[in-house]
C-alpha cells in the first residue's frame, strides 16, 4: 500500500515538490555559508519524493546552540513560507477522498520544513530510539 501511495504522491505533486527542495539545496550549497541548509534541503527533497513509510525524528546529538540558531534563521527566511505552502496544498489535496492520504503526507512535511537542522529521516517500521531524555538526564 505504501508503494502505491508513494507512486500516486510522486505523480500528483511529490516530484515537483522534491525538485523545488533540490533546487533550493543546490542554491544553498553554492552560497558556501548556507551549506547546512542545502544539505537539509537535499534531505527534505528525498523525503518529499517518497514520504510514505518514512518519518522524521530528532538526530542524536542534533541539538545545540548552532542548530537552534540555524533553525531560527531558516524559520524566518524560508520555513514559515514553505509551511504555509504545505498547508495550502494539503487543503487542496484533501478535497478529494483519494487525496486525503496525500494531504496527510503533505502535513507531515511541515515540521521538517520549519526546522530542518538536527533532524533525520528514518523508515517508519524501524525501531528508532532517540537520545532525548526529559529533564536533560
């Protein structure tokens, strides 16, 4: 079922979405200072091309002052606009019954498009354990 949904997703927007993230990644990598955002854009592009069966999790050791600062800069410059675009396209996809799973996948892209640094994409069937512990212990 995941493969079928991924193929439908690819045809009805996933390819264009992934291409947009890929172009953003190339531009960011050309501007040397923004390479971390470029690498994050490539990671999002792969997720945007084939989202079903994968999920976004916090990267172990992916927190810190530079990650936070980078995410805040990304949020102000591009993240909020990309998230708004995902909400609008998710609404358009949800109009049809067939498009509801596609809309949900589009909404799954919002957290990583808002704060891409310090995240990784893993298969949703894998037993992934984050290193996060409440209270900093």
